[in-house]
C-alpha cells in the first residue's frame, strides 16, 4: 500500500510531461510564422545590442541608436543579396553553354548504359518520357507551393527589421518587465534572458566568422582546380554550412555538378568533393571549436533530434534555427531547478578525471567516521 502513492505520482508526472511536450509542439507548429519572426528578431537584436549600447553611451537618442543599428544590419544583408545576385547573373548567362555540355555528358552516359547494361536508347527515351510526364503532373502543385512559401518567407523577412528596431527601442521596458516577472526568485528570469542573449550573440558571430573562413578555403581549392564560378560555389557552400550535418553535403553537389559538366576528367569532380571534405574536416576539428567554442554546448544526439524536429515543425527556417533555439532551451533548463535534468541531458558529456570520481558525493557512503588506528 505504501508503493501506490509513489506509483501514482510517477504516472501523474509522466502524463504531465507528455502533455507539456504535446502542447509545446502543437504551439510551435501552428504559431511557427510568428515564433520564427520573434525568435529571429530577438537574435538580431541581441547581436546589435553592443552597438546600440555604445551609441546610447555617446548620447545618441535611443530611437536613433536603434534605427542606425537596424540600418547597418540591412546594409549588410542587402550587400550579401547583391553579391549573390551579381554572381548568379553571370552564371545564368552561361546556362546555354552548360546545357549543351550537359547534353554531351548525358549522351556519353546513355551510350555507356547501352553498351554495358544493354539498356537501349529507345528504352531510355521511354523511361525519360515517363519521368518527365510524372514531373509535369506534379509540377503545378510544386510551383504553387514554392511561390506561396516564398511569399510567406518574404513577408516574414520584411518584418524582421521592424521587430528588431522595436525590441531595441523597448529594451529598458523589457528589462523592467523581466525584473518584475522574477519577483523573489533572485532575478532568475532576467538571468536566463541575459544568458540566452549572450549565447545567441556569440553563436551568430561565430557562424558568420566560420562562413567567411570557409568561403576563403573553398575558393582557394576551387581556383586551384580551375573550376568556373569558384567564388560563387565557395560562398554558396559556406552559406549552406549554416545547416549542421546536412548543409555541407548539399553544398558539395553544385561544385561537383559544375566540375562534371565543364571538365573532361572525372577526377575534377572527385577533387571538388575533396575540397569540401578537407574544409569540413578543418571546420569540425579546428575552426568551429576555436571560434564558436562552447557557446552552444549540445551533444550530437540532441543536435540531430533538434534538426529533425525543427525541419518537421518549421521547415528550412527550423533547420537553421534549431541549434540556437536548443541552446537557449538548455540555458533555460540550466537555470530552473526543476528542469536541470533536461539541461544535463541536452548538454555535452563531460570526461571526469579519475581522481575526481572518488570524491563524487553520490557515491560516498554515509555513516559515522572512524579514525584509523
């Protein structure tokens, strides 16, 4: 009879945790547009916060400091968009030449399939026609989905500078609100928000620095291979590197494809893949640990689960925001006593020195101390 209350409490706790996870995922899914906007704006506001504070200390009005911060952010983003648009415009001019080169390569591959596997040209034509027909049937819905998704993304992107400006403008009011919200909890809420802001700022700065370094490394490798559009390919691969685990491999497809259709030897394609592999090895073992450090100390299993959940709930935006969002969640769990086990579960594994294991309180037996004779 004494075990029944304990079992009931465990079952109640399990039901409450399951209900909390279900309601959280439901809210994240149905409120994704607003949450993506707020979370992205908060990250940019935290990144601009040191500049904003510096301008305020120089006796700039708060509204003018916030406006200048947002203007500088817009200039950087517009410059990046202009760079990629300029590079891809040159790429578009060479599309007819690339199309003819692709036709020659496809003819060679089809001849190889015919001679090696007896897959005749007529059978290949029939198969290609069937695939094109299937693609045409689903093409309308795909195009409409892309356009609707692009419109939603553009609407969110246009609101990000406005929300960032308002967050910087209302910084003092938000600070007072968090102090009042903490109450008698020794400023726990304010501490969590400050830690999350610092984490997001450090993570975003590290990601931008890593992108610049990877662009330089990939550009050197592609230029040595003599690939066309080397800088564009390098920058595209570096930008896709923002999505952990998946982005680098997606970014390697375009340089491999360009090498395949513009070069006579397959070794150039292997070389393009080799450049990506070398840059990823340097990034994973030296660049990211040194620059980003432990700003988001999440173990690999939690990172993969966060990426999968972010992709299912928020799409591409979820893949990009999954790691910083999980890092913020870990910071919250580390500060709330009842959630500390979850923060421990999300965090990286620590290697304890062997001499420290002897003194861990959990394995120290309680009992009266006896003096050695």
